[in-house]
């Protein structure tokens, strides 16, 4: 506690020793960069707490879908169950997703849902793979996979 008081006292003393500005800057509102910068998500938000789990889940699930399809007799029920778990995590994350990644997160969730819905006996393999691997969706998967906008806990 003493250390905290000493640090606070030094910070206050240091601030008091600086000369006061002679003129106040004009008040024109928030700067343009501050207005366009999305707020950083809280480290304790569902988005940040589950981001790594979601990223790994999506990566593994996409790979599992390819592997199961290559084998010729995919475990449809197992893949669907994993898709439901990923979707559950993604749904909770969506509520607190920062604006700079929310659209991509939503697109990834929709792609997984569309692919999982196509996991039915007798269904065309392309119906399962296409939502996950196409020119339109790949940037969203890449953005979610590379996203690191959450504060790190020390």
C-alpha cells in the first residue's frame, strides 16, 4: 500500500512540476482518427475470451470436413456436432465482437452453418465444401484466423 501511495505521489508531483500550457487547444470535437478507430474489445468480453478457441475450432473443423470427404464415408453426425459447438461459441462472441471483425465473424459462422446443413446422406460433396472454400469466403476466414485485436492479459 505504501508503494502505491509513493507512486501516486510521484506521479502527482511530476505532473505538478510540468508547466501549464499557455493556450488551450481549440475544441473542435474528437479527432477524425479517434472517430474512425473502433473501440478495443474488453479482455473479459465473450469475444476475447473465446477468440482462440473459435479460431482453432474453425481451422480444425474445416480440415476435418476435407479429410472426412476424402475418405468417402464422412462421420456426418460427428461433424454436425462439432459445427454446433463452433456455432454456439461464435454466437456468444458475435454479441461483443468489435466492429472491425464482426462482419467477417458473421460470414464465417454462416459458412459453417451452410456446410453443416449440407452434411446429409446422399448430398453432393460440393454442397459441403463450397461454403467453406470459395473466393468470397476465404478473406473472412483469413481475417478471423489472423485477428489479434484483443488486449493480452499479463
